[in-house]
C-alpha cells in the first residue's frame, strides 16, 4: 500500500516537473518569436503594427486629437484653437525658436473621397494663394514651397491635406506654389523648379525655398522646413527605400536652398528631359559650388510616398548618365543664367498659387511670334483644361 502511494507521488511529481518544463519552453519560444518580429523592421514600426491590429480603424477626416501611446498622431491636433489675429503690428512678439506645436511623428494615410474643399475647410487660416502666417506671433522664417506638377491632381490633394497643417505646426510664414508644365511634351522637373524659383522670388523675398515632389508626404513635424547654412536634403528616409538613404549623393524628393545657395550653384539644370538624372546633377552642383549637403536624422526625415506608375510623358531619360558625366563642364553654362520659359497663367487659389508655364522642348522655347503647330495647340488646350479642373476642384 505504501509502495503504491509512493509510486503515485513520484508519478505526480514527474508529471508536474514535465508540465513546468513544457510551459517554460513554450514561454521562451513565444519570447523568441516576439523578439524576431520586433527586430525585423525596427522596434517602433513593429509595435505600431501590433497596436493597429487591436484598435479601431482611424477616421482621418474630422479627427482633432492624437492617440496616446501610439507613434504617429493627427497632424491637425492642437491647431483648431488658433484664431485669426486682428493685425500683425510692430508689437507682435516673435514666435519661439522651437514651436510648441511640434509633436513628432505623424500618422499618414490617404483618405478616400478627399477633396480640396475639405482641405480648405480644415485650414481656415490659409489665405488666397496658399499663404499663411502665425496668428499670434511673428514668424522667424519665411519659406516658399515649390512643387513641379503635371497631371497629378490625385496626389496633390493628399499632399496639401498634410502639408498645410505640418507647416503651421512649425509656426512658419509660408506660401505654396504649384508650377505646372503646359502641353504634353516630355516632363522636365528641374526646369520647372527653376521657373518656380524665379516666380516665387518675384512675389516675395523668401528666406528659404523647398523644392517638393508632389507624391511625398512628411511623417514627422520635427523635420523643420527652414534652410540650413548649406543646401539641405530633407527627404532622407522614404518608405519606398526602406526608410534609408539610397546612396550618399542622393538629393531627390525634397530639398531646401536659400536664394544665395540657389544662385551660387546656378540653379538646377534645364536639359534633363524625362525621368532621372537631375537630382544627381544637382547634388554634384552643390559640391562644385563649394557647399555640402546637410540632412536631418533618419528618424526625423521620414516620408511616405504615394504609390503611382511612371507618368505618361515622363519616360526614363536614356541620356542621363552621359549628361551626368559632363556636369563639371556644363553646370556654369546651363541653369538660371540660361533659363527660358513663358508664363501662361497665374491663379491665386484658396490653398495654393497655380502657375502654368511653357518651358518648350529640347529644341528650345518657341518664339511667341511663330504660330504654334496644330499638335502643340491641342496640347495647350489639354493643359488649360487641367488647370481649370484644379481650379474647379479647389472651389467646390
């Protein structure tokens, strides 16, 4: 009897030990899986992913508060309490050197059904032409945003939805310029930015100009849109590239230069027709002009790219590598000092200034006295329809 009882106790103890070891191994296994997931693409990204699984979907439009504990808050949070100031007199104090409205990471999505009318409603302090100044203090910095554009209305609405409050959080005085290429000839991004620089500086003595791709949305408002002592590359970490810098001399997406920087490097090249090459040319120009590129940290200079296919009329430039090899010889001969274009229209819309320009073709700018051929005339009609569409959408 005693032997049976002892045997039973031994069996119970062995089962208990076996169960404890089994649970211990299960616990260690779960820990290893969690650690592997967290380290795969970065701790913050994985934590954010797990939290999003268990919380309700965001209703982006109409949200006016941040979500405690979750990386990436609402870019419109804390802005609704701002009211228009009666005037900006001499006794207006300067804004703080660091804006108290800056909060860090921004949660970025692309809400369906977004219209420019909704963006306008969310930004009541933005005035005609896409201008803004802080209502309760004098801005320390005046920044112009230059956006080269053609047939990208879908992306443009999302950029404005985020960019206006993003800049307001930084207490900047700013203006947004859309530089639209007329016609359907091959797209020339760099030449449009040259035209944008000249047109923006004609209107105001801006301290800083940000040259901004229409499909890139900033994800952290600590990435301040002010210039440094040298040309600044702001879009250092794009989700398309795994939030890493593709290569050392990359200067694409979003860049910032003072008027002095811009003229010192003779602006951007005018002869890059089609996709690719101009960003690298610009990076080389910075170095040849005796300057260097500054950048924010990878944690702060983050951008989300709106997915899209390569635009029609913006095919890959097959000459880009040969042209880049000659930048040292050509940068003083091709740039602001050789820029030619014609301004077709200038529209001061509620959220931006739309400037449509004819930058010609690789053969040059057609003289105004020469009758336009039948095909370019038709293309011009298309460009004017596009401009009218933007105008109508913004006034819905």
